[in-house]
């Protein structure tokens, strides 16, 4: 009989719940009971220490401006806490008629929190358009949405293959840890609504909780750390490839004939092109000396090589147009003879190969070569050609080594951070 009585009461209760509909009068009566009859004071905390559970829903990373060191994020914070003064789960029939109340921050106590690394606004977080949800057990939930502009310390060492870690930091504005305790929810960050950014990959997140001191009080602080990896294709096509191409063009100035009249103009054009690309890179990175981009160092070094190539080209032209009566120094003569012997050896080797193929020896030319050794007389034109050859290979080795190191570093970093 007792079990039947319990079953009958359960059926009656369920039937009562199903039959009942939302009633404006019931909710109005409940609001009168909770906020007027019980004399609710929105300035009084629900308890001595209120636990505020926080989570963050990311909608979009709008922009990461490395020049201004600023992250712009569209998101909303979800704050939850308990206020037993708004408990009506034991008040009949309101527990069945009104399962949820909606109010605003003007009528209930709410935590005063701030984004302390915000750039645009340091006021307490507020959202008049977002109602605060209250359940029958006095559980309050508040969604604070907005576009948050926060400071992000940028590391440009590996630009444009860099990975940045940016944070959104939250702390209580006036309440110390004895009044408000900020905690992470079980799922601190929700990215199900996240839209992809055209410049940055979202790699993941982590969180940290700390205690900060202001004046004589301690405050709890929550930090959301986001790892963003740059999509490098745009910068590779518009910065890296032209920069490397210009670096190798610096070497070819020494392959132009001295009597062409274009050596100085060519070398100056390459130098000016590098100056333009250095300006473009400088405009894209923050004005900070904490970290310097490897790409900027590479461009500056190649720019210096380009400037030195102008000086070396002037020296080559000076030698080429020197008076033939002026004797060539012994060191230059020795270097030129080594170079000329190599050239003659190459010419003879090619001629021998050609003779074997044609089976038509040319004794007149061989006799001329045996009786007239060009290495005995070294002219200033020979000096100029030899210096051009030496400078070309010197520049080529330097540029090739530097470019190879740069590319290997970028490829290694990019795939290791994938």
C-alpha cells in the first residue's frame, strides 16, 4: 500500500507538471517574493567567498596585428555562480510553473571583473543586452559578449614562419580573493563556433591561474593562452622569394663586362631594391629591439654586400681603365697568371675534345700558343677580369651559404611546429 501511495503521488506530481503552462502572474509573484519580500540587496554578496566559474567561447580571431602587438578577438565569456537568496526549488507551486528566471545586472549581484591586458578599455566587463539566467536552485549564468582587443607580446625572430602565443587575462576589479575566487570550468575554452582566419592557424590553447597583488590585497587572475601559427604563403611569394632572388642578382654584377658601361648602374639598382624590401619588412614588424627577425638580418647583410659590390665594381673599373704603362703589382700579376693558366688550360681541353670529334688538328694555333705565352704579359684588363671572377665566386659562396642556412631554419621551424 505504501508503494502504491508513492506511485500515485508521483503520477499526480508529473501530471501537474505536464498540465501546467507558463504563467506571467506566477512569475510576477515569484519575482515579488524573491526581490521584495525577501529584501534582496544586489550590493551584498551571496556568501563570504563567491566561486565564479569562467569559460570562454571563441567565435573568431579577427586580427593579430604584429606591428601594434594587438590581438582582436570576437568571443563571449560565460560566468556562473550560486546565489541561494534566489533559490525557489522548495516553493510550491512556483517550482513547477517557473523553471527559469531572466534578469539583468541592474537587479542582481554580479562579479566585477576586468580584462587586465585590454588595450581599448579597462572598465569592468558589462553587457546590458545579455540577460542573467537564474535556475530554481539559485544558479546564475551570465554571457558577456564583445570584441576584445588585448595586448600580445610578439616574437618576430622567425617571421614570416613565426608562431605567436597570445593571452586574454581576466581578474577581479574590486573584490579580493576573500570575496571572489575565479575558477576555470571543466571546458575552459570552447572553439566549436570558431571561424578560420586567413592569416593565422589556431593551434590550441592552455590556461593558467595566478594570484596578483595590488596595494595590500591579493586577487585571483585567469589567463587563456592561444597558440597562433602564421600562414606563410603570402609572405613567401611577396617577400622571401624576391629577397632571395635579389641576393643572387648581387653576384651577377661581376659577370658584366667592364666595357659595357652598365656595372655601376646595375649594382646600384640591386642595392636600392634591397632598401625597398628592407623598408617593407620593417613596416610589418613591431618597433622593438627585444627580438629581431632573421629575415631582417638576412636582408641587412645582403644590403651590405650590395653596397660593397658597388665599391668593388669601382675598383674593377679603375683597374680596367688604368694606364697600360703603369706596372701591375707582383701580387696581382701572380693571381692573374694563375687565372690565365686556368683559362688557357680549359681552352686547350675544349679544343682537344673538339679536335677528337672533328679529327682535324690545327697546328698553326698550337704553334702560336707554344710560342706566345699570354701569362708572360699581364695587362690591367687581365687584372680587372680576374678580380671580377674572384669577386663573383666569393659573393656566390657567401650568398648561397647564407640563403641555404635561412631556408633550412625556416623549413625546420615550420614543420617542427606543425
